[in-house]
C-alpha cells in the first residue's frame, strides 16, 4: 500500500479541480524525471478528480507521450470499431485525435460509449495548439448523470440503447476502415465476438445493430455516470437540411448512424435536446498550450472538441479496455 501522497511536499505544482493541474516547479524538468511522483498522484487522484492536465514539462514529443501514457500499468489499445476517421501516428497506440473537419465542433462524449467495450483511460497530447479555438472541453460525467432528469435516466437504464450503423454507401466511413480489414469473415467474427448484429446489403454495404448501456457504474469508484452517445448518433444531431437530404436519399433505415431505445422504438428529439442542454451546462473549457498532456478517466469524464482555425495537432492514446457488464 502506498503512503498517501503529501501534495505540499511533492516536487510539483498541483492545483485541485477538474482538470487537476500538474506542472513542474522549475522550467526544463521532464515528465520522466518525476514519473514515480506522477504515477502516485494519478493512482490517488485520477478517480477522484476525473482528469489531470500535465503542463509545462520539457522535452515532450509523440514518443515521450507514448512512453508516459504506457507507464500506468496497461498497454496502449488500438482504435477498433471507430466512429470518426483517425490515423496512426508513428508510435504504436497513438492516433490522431480525429480528422473531423476543423470548422465543426464535436459534442461532449465518453470515448466508445456507443459500444460495449471502451477504454477506461484516455490521454491527449497537444503537439501544436491551434491559433484560434481547438480546445478539448471536458465534463464530469457523474455531474451530468446527477443533472439529467431522473425519469430520463431511468428510461435509459431500463431500456438501454440500440445503435444502428450503415457502412459502404459513401456517407460515412467504409466498413473496411472501421473494422480495419478487407475480409468480410473477419468483420463477422468481430461482430459475433462483440455481440453486434450484422447484415450485408447490396453494393458491399454493411448494417450493424448493437444494444448498449445508457448509463454505467464505474467499476472501482461505484459512481453512476451518463454513458452513451445517443446525442451524437441520433438523427437530431444533424441540421434540418442534412436530415432531409439523408432521409430522401437513403431512408431512415439507411442512415449512416442512428440510435433507438433498446427495443427499437424511436428516441424523442426533444429528450436529446434536454441531454445536450445538460452537457452544455457541465462543459469545462481551458486553452491548450503546446506540450500539454490531458489524462482522463474515460468513464468519469467526457471530452469534446471545439472548432479551430489554422494548424492543430492533438494526438490520443487509450488503455485498459473494459467490457460492459451483462453484455448480450
Ligand atoms: Fe473522442
């Protein structure tokens, strides 16, 4: 058992809050130099605060980031069954955070909460902060859960969610990219293994359906968290014009992505607007500085991306895969 950490005597500057901010006392110091203290700090505080921002450390590059993220007892994960385009960045387990267009915001979400297997931990390294915007806003998923109307919470807990995705019609990522293979059999194996229903359609199109949690309980802290991506997958996430064009061209069934209650009944757009309102109220924004690393407990803390201008490079790493309890 580790001795409780004495923050006053730590050779680091630590400011409580979300994110907990950690920086060196003197310029020029590296993460590697402070690794044992940082590991202990993470051990004691990550699951209390939900996220930590390491700022002002010297000598960070993608390789140092990879080494740091891998220093907390779990190998880095590969990005499977993704929902946005990403590329590998040099070192194993490090990816571009997303290649989603710069002018668009990505709403708050917990990574891979749209499936039944997700990383417990996620790190972001800002190699180059954008000139304008490009923040990674975060939110306390325990607080989101508390603020959501209890009747909605109950409904999401009882009924769960059914995510439906269509690949290969040119409107979203091709299945080859999402499943990282050109072989249909490999896709089928993956889906059977993960409890995802699949259906091959004409023209090399694939449709998947997966029943997933709406809320979840953190395995170590016992906290209940709002844990789904209904507000991102639902048709109402798109503007009215795009909704109309999509429905005209592929129909409701063929939408690149959509989500229903677990039994297949539609989710009310107004209910998701309420959820989006709570997420907005809970958003915490802070600027990136090149060289910063943000480490989040992916169940306790959601993340987003603000629109930006000019070049921006934020890469991501994930670790400690967890499977939903009672996955069917
Ligand atoms: Fe994300």
